[in-house]
C-alpha cells in the first residue's frame, strides 16, 4: 500500500509537469491522447493506478468492520485485472475499473515480473503516457518535444530509496545518440590525428641525423592527406548536389576507406623513388618521376579502378545505407586516384627539388650546408627484403602457411550461418545512458511486446453476411476468419509471437447493436443517436427484439448504426461504446455510407532481442498472408497486412542475408573481371586475387561470430568496404608478381613481396592500426563493436592474407613469367665467340667452362613490353676498343659494355640510346651465364 501511494505521487508529479516552449507553458493535457475528447479531456495513462481512478481516496477506499475487512484496494485490484473494462467491481466498494480516460488498462501492459496470470505477484509496475505524434505540425511537435525534455530532466533528478526506476521517452534514443556522437567527436579526431601524424613522419626516408630536417616529408604528407580529404569532400558535394541523401554511416566510413586507399598509393609512389630507384645519367628529375610513375601507376590504377567498380556495383543493393555508401565511396576513390597522379605527383616533384637543394622541410626558405650522405634503404624495406620475404617463402614455411589459412577458412565457413542478424538497440546507446536500464528492465520484467495491427485494406465488403463471417470471431463466423486466426496464433505465442486475442471492432459492434443491449438507441423524432446514459422516453432501441432483429445487421442497416457506435462513449450503462477504442480503427468513406480500411489490434509477445523482433515481423506477415488467402483477397486490389511501429527498423533484416550474398558476390565478380583485364588478360591471376579476397570476406564472418558482431546495415557496409580495402592489399602484390622477371615462382613472389610489401604494410596496416586502437576508448558501444572491432579485423585479415597467404599462394599456383624466348627467333648478331673480355671483367669468379659465353641483359625499369632477356656474345679480344669496353649488337643497335670489375654487375649503355616507351634512356644491369646455364633472373 505504501509503495502504491508513492508510485501514485510520482505519477501525479509527472502529470503536473510544466514545460516552456517559446515562452508558453506546456502541460501533459496539451499533448496527450484523450480518446473521449471533448466530452472527457482526461489523458490516457496506462497504469494500474487507473483502476483507482488515479486518486488517493479511491486507493485508500476500504469496507470493513471491527472484525473483518470485506473489501480494499487488493480486492478491487484482483477484480480489475480479470475485468479491466468493468464499471463496477461488484464488491462492497462498487468502484469502477475503467480508466479515467474512458478505456481499459490491461494488466499485461501495466504489470511485470509475474508468472502466468498471477498478477498479484507482480514485481514491476509500468506507467505509460501516450503522446500525440504531430507529424506535419511543427508547432505542436515542438511542444511535445519540450514536455518530453522536461520529463527526462525531472526523472533524472528524481530519487526514492524504496523505488528502482527506469524511464524513457520517444525522444530519448535520438537525444542519447546525439550525445554519444558529440562525446565521440574527440575520440574520432584523436584517431585521425594519429593517422595523420604517422603518415607525415613515416613518409620521409631519413638518411642520417644531420639530414633529418631535409629528408623529412611532413609537408608532403600533410598535402597528401589534404588531397585524400578533398576527394571525400568532392564526392559528398557532387552527390549531395544531385540530391542523394547523406547518412551517418557515409560520414563515418568514407574517410576511413579513402584514407586507407589514398595513403597506400602515396607510400607506393614516394617509396618507389626513395628506396628502389636511382636517377640515370643525364636524366632530369621530371624524367625520373615520369619513369617511376610509369612503373607504379598501373598498379595504382588497377586497385583504384577495381575498388570503384566494386563500390558502384554495390549501389545495386536494395538497402538505402549500402546504396548511399557505395555511390559516395566509388566516386571518392576515383577522384582520389586522379588527384594523386596529377596534383600529388606535382607536389612530390617540388618536394624532391627542395630536398636536392638541401632546404628544410616546412621551412623551405632555410637552406642547410650540403653534406654528402650515402643512399640507404629504409629499415622496413630492408626487413621485408632480407628477412621477411625469404623466411615466409622457405620450403618448410609455405605448407604451414597454407594449412593455417585453410583452417581459418574452414572454421569461418562452419560458423557463417551462426552470425546473428539485426542490431541490438542497446548498442546504439552510450555506456552511461539511462536508456540502457530501461531496455534491460523491459526485457526482464515485461510480458507483452509492442502492439501489432492487422489492417484490412479498402475494398472488403462488411455489409454482407459472407464478408462479416470472413472477419469476425463470434458465433457463426468462419473457423478461419481473421479474428479466429489471430486468436489461434495467440495460443502458441512462443512460436507465433502473438500474445493476445485481437480487439475486434466488428464483434463489439454486433454486441453493441443487438436489441438485448441498452447501448444502441436513437431519438424517434430526429433519428439522432441517443446515448445509453440519457433518460428520455423518446429514445428507442435501434433494432426490434424479433428473430430477425436479433440477427446481425447487414446491408444499409449495418452502415446506418456504425457511425453511432464509433461516436458512443463508454458509460456505466453501456461499456461497449466504440469511441475510445475504435474511433481510429475504422475509416468511413463516401459520406459515411461505406466502410474503407480497418484494423484489428493485438500485441506481440515480449521481444528481447533483434532476432525476436525479426521473427515476430516475419510471423505476423505470414499470418496476414494466410488471412488474405482464406478471405479470398490475395490477388485482389486489397489485402490484409500486418504493421507494428518497429517494423520499419527491421524490414531490412528479412532480406539482408540475400542482399549480403548478392552484394559481395557481385563485388567478387567485378574484382575478377577488372583484375584479369588490367593485368593483361591474365585470368588465372584474377582468379587468385578473387580467391584471396573471398577468403578475407569469409573470415570476416568468422570474426563477427567470435566477437559477437551481428549482420545489419552497418556491418554490411563494412563488409563491402572490406572487399574494397582487400583489393588494395592484394592488387599491388599480384601485379608486382606478374611483371617480375625472375625465373621461378618462388623468386618472383619473393621479389614482389620485398619490393611492394613494405609500402603496403606501412601505407595501410600501420597507418590504420594506431587510429583504430583509439576507437576502443569510445563511449559508444556501436563504435566499439562495428568500427573498432570490424576495422581491426579488416586491417589484420587484409594484411595477413595480402602479405602472407597471397605470396605463398603465388609461389605455388602463380602464373608463368610473361616473357619467353622464341626458339625460332635468331639470336642477336655476334661478332666473335671469344669470351675473354667477359672473363676479364669478372676475374674474381672463373667461368664454369671454356667456350662461348652469353652476357644477359635486362632492363628492370622499362615497361613490360620492353623487358626482354637478350643473350649477347662478347667481341673477340682483338676487337676490344682502346678504352677496354666490350662491344655488342642488340636488335640493330650497337652498344658498348663498360666493365666495372664488380662480379656479375656491369652497366650497358646503348648507342644510339635505346629508349623505352616513355622516352627514357635504358640503364641495364648485366650478368654472365653460359649457353647451357639457366637464366639467373
């Protein structure tokens, strides 16, 4: 009793709250639902205290003598939970159960924490204040929002040691998401700052401490990042101008994606010049940059174009979030590529000029004294070339790598169907949100879920007996009628997710209009409706007490009294009035001469998680379909459909598995086609890349299952993005392997990994790793789950598959070298067979045997079509020029080979200069083999 009084005090305090809206006072009565207005302006309050008319006097009402209590609040409560529409509890108290707003309060909506129907054992009370939703009235909507804000403020400051209270309002989730977003702004900024700082510092190749300020590339790194962000802004601006809606997912994911792709390309360009290329004699800076760009730009174009196609094809998805993301991402990637090969390359040229003139980074006006420092390779590049690549491609390591990755793939395939579908609404809340307590208590205590409406669209004929029998649930109605099927579903609520018998306006109308009832009356003189509470001899019953009058009304008689029923307020003499319960359930059309669309309301069972909500929606729609079939209106212009307020959020999950398979499947096909074409129609190379990316995606599902990440719009966007980023991890490696001139697959894989692996590792993996770790500190659970966990998985799986599995796979199943010598083609013309000059050049290592010796040449810096191994025979000693050079003839060009006395290394310069497709003189390295030896390259 004491607790009930305290709860009633709290309820009264909430009713009396006054909010301010533009200087105007707003109370609950201004915004609440009053179904009997204007006759009764009491607000609808779904609370057991409405059994006591929200009054302390009624709550304290007791009938007793000095020996025995005959009736009190408990006896009244027990009667009301069994008959919530009663206007008299039939006890000594004679108190009504009907709420002050004119409607019933069902116990399963206002009580919790009980078993079965033992409502007196309830451990939780639920108080609901329904508020009007003013969709197109901003003034009234503003008042409702203002009052809800005051309500939230009041509840946050309310405390009672005897009550454990949780609360929420319609604006609560939006408010908490906004608060969460604002609180995580600092976390996101720190994450990107870490990535920016890393890029700016790691881009420079420091030769020594004395040249630190010259060799650093902070300004170039910042410029590169600004170019990446510019591409994002261009994409957002172009599509926003075109009218494409911008979502929160796009804003959060696109910068991460484009930064990964853009920074990787930046590292590849810069490190190609820093660590893997020397300027040739008489070659100018712009020629060197052009030659290097000719070497790496095809790889950049391959990855960028492939990602663009993948994302644009992702726009075929039916999910708005994925469609929007795909459009923005595809355009951002291609704009970023265009800016990098134009704007960034120009800035790189300026920065290299600054470095050559020994000017400081950032403070480029300051010139330091020239200091001779030898060129060295970067630590990471040396590690990949000398340690990592040789180790990972050892004979005993490669089978272990394959076994490990096949095991990971097998595990992920086994659990892929165990990944949950949906989005737990609790994840959208901050860790310290008051709404989390409310969600938890709803799940723990509540026994009934949200209302579900079965809507019969306009077109059904209620005026005929057959049409009525297809819908009603009383005597004479069809066994498979709408009401009967919903009732049958409520008997198996664990399966159907329908918990209660539907409220049927049609059956209540039949009870209201029958002659035995005192409800349906009209003034004999005027024909106007006469309420049952009116005492007037001129009021007569609507239908006579004859055999025909006791039957259901049909035809014009049915529609004649229906408007009266829908306008009748319940009272002591007639509790069946339909104004409060059904005024919005029936649409009267054609000047109230026919019935349009109607609904029949029931309730879902308690829905504890996303899976329950998805299943409830699916079962309700299946039930509605069965009703449509039984009513014979499946193929007509109207039908029965189910609706609940949460369906709009879970609609996507009915088809998300199909959408996911379609999106990722189309993306993989795009990767296969684009990669195969741009690699020179190497279909097998495209298949290997596609296989590796498919393994990454499947393993992503394994990680999602292990880490409790559900499949929804956010995670699907991340999966589509992971497909694009995986291309970045794999495409550079596969192209480097394809153009390698080494003789064996293992050597080609080792060269590809050594030369491009360090750029991929430093460009994507390290750049993202620091920024991702900061996201773990976010207060937002959705950031922790769908961004920190998924981003970390994307980077780690992409790096391991691209830098470990793919090179090993190529060493086993890679394509053969693109070059080969045609045995029918004559060898270059030889002037003599003597090998003495060659032998003199390599005096430190004797030739394997006497006889003709071939000097093999290759141009690593030339385009693929110019990379040919040509066997050359040396001039005889007598023909050696005075300067000691050895002359040869290569495809019609005379050449001089200047011996530099280094084993297996010499410089070949053609005369006239042999130029590649970019017009750059070829600088060639040469080695020695005999006619019968395999090529060493």
